[in-house]
C-alpha cells in the first residue's frame, strides 16, 4: 500500500473532516452539525472515497445531508448532472462540489447526489423526475437507495403504486455496454433483468425480477433447493459471444491490491496479511484454472435470486443480477466467488447458521468440474478481498479477522490437496 493511500484512509476515517464538510455545505447556506462516517470505499491504486452523514443546520432547523469525499481525480470530460424539475440544474450541481487541499491531500467533495463521476445520479435520485420519466406519472415515485459506491455506480429501487423498477446509475459511456450485455443474456435464455427503456444519462432502468437473494435462502435452510448443478447449468448457458467482450481480472487476479487494502484496514495484522497475500499470488500461478470460458465475473449470493416456485434447468434460480463483468475468464473464479461469499456469511450475522454446511455442499459439487486446489486458492483470494470492507462497515469488531482466518483455511486446504 502506498503512503498516500494509507494517509488518505487515516484522514477520511479520522476526526478531522469537519472543515471539509463545512466547505461543501456552506454554499448551500448550511452549517455543519453532528456528523458520522457511514462507510469508506478503498480501491487500491484508484483512490479512497468516504460517505458522511451530516445533521446539517439551516438556521435552527436540522436537515440530513450526505457528503462524499474522494481522493480520486474528477473526470476531465466536463461531466455535469443536468437533472430537471426538482433534481437541480448544472449550477446547483457545481455549487455542491468543491476541490480542496486538506492536511496535505487533494480532495474532491460533493453533496450527494451530485457525484461528478455519475452524471445521471441526481435525476435518478429525484422522486418527481423518476415518477415522470420512468412511470409516466404526475405523482412522484418512492425511491430507496440499494447501494452507492462513490465515483463508481449506484442502484436505486423506484416504486409507483404496484409497479417497481430498478435504476442502475453508471459512469459516462457505460450504460450502452450494460444494455447490450443484458440483451445478449436474455436472448440466451438466462434470467437477467429486462430493460424497461433505453438508457438516458447512463441510467439503466430495469424491470423487477421475482425471488429473493440467495442469502435469504441460505439463512433459512442453507439454500437446500439450490444445487451445485443448477449453478453450473446457469454458467453453461452463458453465450459464447461473451468471449468477445473485454476481459476483466478476477478477484484473485488482483490479490496483491486487495491484500494491501486489507493491511491498511487491519494494520495490526499486516505481517500475517502480507504472508497470505504472497502465498495466494504464488499459488494461483501454480494451480490449473482451466480453460477460458464465458463467466459472470461477480457471482455471489446477492447476485442470484431464488424463488421456491421456480423450476427448470436452473432450479430455483429466478434472477441473475449485476452482469456488468460478463466476459471471458475462468469458471473456477466464478465458483470461488460464490463459495467464499457463502463462507463469510456468518461474519455478517450469526443468523447464517446453515452457511458452513452450504459452503461445503457447493465446494463438493464444484470440485467435480474444476481443480479442487485451484478452487480453494481462489476462494482464499476472494475471502481476502472482503477483509478491508469488513473492518470499515461496522458490525462485530472481529469480523475482519474472522474473514482473514477463513482465507487462511481455504489456502491451507488448497496446499494440502496440491501436495
């Protein structure tokens, strides 16, 4: 981990961010009241971003605000969010952003939703605009933010009466590629989300799919209805045309980056993390990943929807989400991504009592189609990639260490099988 990134994480997670928040809020006539750090997002080599919840003051009134701060350099393409009818205009967006130096670091900061990297986020965050443009209604839509990664992407749920849509907000120029992937997967018979309209300002509008995330089924009964063969059939159905898409490194391909991020988040275990990182990096080159095939690229329990009344070649799988990374890769990386995420579910909540047995069941099934040692090496890499986020997302204080231990166990078993 480079020195500047260490300094950035320390600064953004420390107590001295008040002046930065004040600089962002002041142009809107707001004073900084109490504030808390919601989450830090660290992409090694690409910057550190943080989201702060602020109880801002407008005179005597308190007003909730979200302020984002990033070390990433803002886009140089003149990106402005040009939302209309209540979402704010370009001048409002410009007033919501500042570029400043604070304690030796150059930062870009903005009031949510005026993310300089996501030109459509302000429109997608406006109930009135979404009600009009997505549902053709005069009444505003009800919006719920599902996820937000500053500078990268956001997903919002929009409801208008019984109708529901999902809005995926992407960086400039990326929506058309996602729309094309969705059409390709739908044509191949996969249960991908169906686009509801052509993208506008890089916002992809999607119809709702049936079912619930696989995690709920794991919590209930270990996802007993979902078999390894169902997952393999889903991956087998990925079309050959995906091989012509750009290749993206897998989580384990980037293990050096994620090892650095883990060491920054868990500095008291730096030596242990560095040893594990080096060993996984060597082991991934020393095991057989199998042939290059079409892959999902981020296959884990949140991106698989299951429904008890769904049956067919994919079993209870009713939805395949987050297909941005579909392209060429190794099947073992998709399988390792799913298994490692199942393995860390007990670190999220003690309600996942069935997760260990489910993890072993899927491992046994996947061992029949990929090299078992390669699978566990890559499980170790994925589990290691989840350490940093565990430390900075709240929850049990030992969550990050438990994930580190899970990565070590996967690697130890891989070494036993390879010997």
